[in-house]
C-alpha cells in the first residue's frame, strides 16, 4: 500500500469510527441509550421519559439508528426501538466509567442531587447473588412495570416506586429487602430504601441496575429471550 493509499485508508476508517462518537455526542442520546437498555420503547414513550417532543426524540433516534446503534420494528401505527446489541450498552458503560474517573463534576452532581445516598445500605451484584442463593433476601424491582415485564432478576417482585404502600403487606420484616432500579444513578431504589427503613425494614439498594446485572452475565428472566 503506497503512502497516499495508506492515508486514504486511515481517513476513511477513522471516519467510520467517528460515527459512533458523533451519535453519542448528545446528552439526550445518551439518555435514550440508557433508557433503551431497560427494554424496547416507542418514540412516544421515549419522548415522555426524556421530556422531549416526539419530533426531537425521533431525530435523536434517527442519529443513533444511522450509526447502527439502535434498531426499530413497526407494529401498527407505532415504531418500537431497541438497542442493536449488548455491545451498545457496554459502550455507554465505558463512556460513563471514563467520565466518573476523570470528571470531578460527576461527583459534584451526584453529591448535590443524591445527598442521602451515603446513609443508605448498599450491596453489589456478587453479594446479592450470594444472598439469593441462601434465600435470605426479598428482591424488589422498583422500575416501571413494563420494564419489569421485559426482563428482571429471577424471583424479583415488581413494586414500582409509586406502588410501595400497597405492597408492604407482601414484605416480611424478618428478611432483608434489596431494591434495584435502572442503573447506578436511578433514584427510585434510593426512595424505596429510605421509605422501607423508616418503616422498620432492613433495606438495601443494589449498586447496579438491571442492565448492568444482565450484561455481567448474572441470571435473568426475559420476556423474549434471544
């Protein structure tokens, strides 16, 4: 390969790599990736969850689709979007971890908005697996019910954060309750653990969310296993 051809090869190759970076170079598109890691969504659902207009959500989805990071299917009048593969979520995990390691602003934002987090008991995925194996915990999935139906930790009980009061009768006080949510920065599990602790339960939050649990290879119950 001569010098000119080598340069052309490099430029064209790195141009393709840059498509991924461009697709992720938006806070809203990162939020969409994080949301789709919970399961398939329509444009309308995504717009509502991310506080965007349907038109804006559709534009962001097309940018992600152009980089082959999301896929879609049509059912009646609605387009349903999903991540194109587990590697898309892993890429988002890597971006998030890089920011956590190098940007002090991440810690400042977390400390500002999750000020009670340090007072909450927490377990990681490995600890939860050990406790599940000996039957010493009750696990709550506090995400919206449709996300639970798409996939969840085996044996977990669906208790969306707004339905906790009506579910208290199902929770034994002689076992630890572990609540999990969408990811490490989801506040639903924090809210549930605070509420349970105030009522005398021994409650902890899972430091990871369901997508992290699944990507790490722990057992899951899926609606549509691939």
